[in-house]
């Protein structure tokens, strides 16, 4: 199956204050979140919503590393907003690292505010499979 | 407020090392199912000395600090993770103005207390 370019069926998300509070507590920040944290929307939320990247890309968890993230904010997303999320495997590449072959996958997510489907956020995550 | 110029430090903040409980909270908050952040035995099987702090926690620190300073003017944030972070390791997060033009471009660097760079990146801020 051709994975590069694969687009997953869209899923919907609403920001959840309890999850945001756990993120902040994890960061050591005690205050309750007043606004939706800038990186609240994250690719990981797609894993239980049909975007099973690790299985599709055949990356066993113990061989997976996270190489980076990119966010581009285009419009604010508030607590009462609902977004539609589309994920696309943008690129796959194999590189020779110091300790053997590394395999990179860049996956792009677009978050669109409903009901108008206004593009509000782009997120790219780079996953690595160690050889 | 005086406009920022090239070389200005936007922030230079040290976050204390996170506990294993904090890592578990962050995983729960981001719906991250990867046991490598919470299961010591799993992390060791994967070749690490302890559970790994989430890269997205570094991104979240940077995003929060940038949003605190620039609010909705924050346009983009690009972060590359360069070394793993383990529980208890404090992080020094620095943003410095690289270019002040139509947009403000900030260079980001995150180091552990032993000097190891654990992330680098760029943030772009609207005028």
C-alpha cells in the first residue's frame, strides 16, 4: 500500500479543559488553563480516532522516536469550538544515522473550525523509526 | 514597550525537572499511549536508562512562554528534538531575536543543566 500521501478520514475534536489541565500539571504549571494551550491540539489525539500511525507506518513503540513538531496558528480556537482534523502522511524517507538506518515520517494535520471549515491550525510531526 | 531588535533575549527561563508523575499526567493530557514515558521496564527494553520525557512537553513549554509574551501574534513554532530528556532533568529555555523585519523571527534553544542541547527551533511572530 502506498503510504506517502495517504489521507485519513477526518475526525472531530473539542478542546477538553480536564485534559488541558493535565497537560499543564504535567508541565509543572499549577494554574487551571484559561485559554486553550497553544499546543493542546496534537497528533496523538488522532490515534484513538482512526489515525493509527504507528501501526500503519510499522513503527514498534520501542523503536519510535519523536524528531520534531511544527505548529502554524492561523485563527484562534476557543473552548466552545469544534474542529475537524485531517491527517496526511506527507513524506517518508530513509537516512543513514550514526547507529544504523533511520526512517523518518512527516505527518501533517489540518484543524478546521466548524461549521465553516476555516483553517485554524496546521501541525506537522516528524516520527523516527530506529533500525 | 520598546520594539524588540536582533539579539534581544525574549525569554531565558529554567523549568525544574519533571517527576514521573508529571510525565504520566502529560501523557494523559495529550492522550499519548506510548508506554516509554511511564513504564520504566519498557523504556529500559528500548535501550534507555529511564522513562523518556515527552518531546511535546518541551514544545508545550516553548509554546506557553511564547504565547505569554506574544499572544495571538504567535504565527508559527518549529521544534527539533536533539537529545532525550529524563525525569528530574531541568530545562533552560531561551528565545532570542534572530531577525526583526516584517515578522519577528526568534531562535529557540533548550539545554539540560549539563549543557546538552535537547531541542532547537524557530518561532515566527506577526508584527
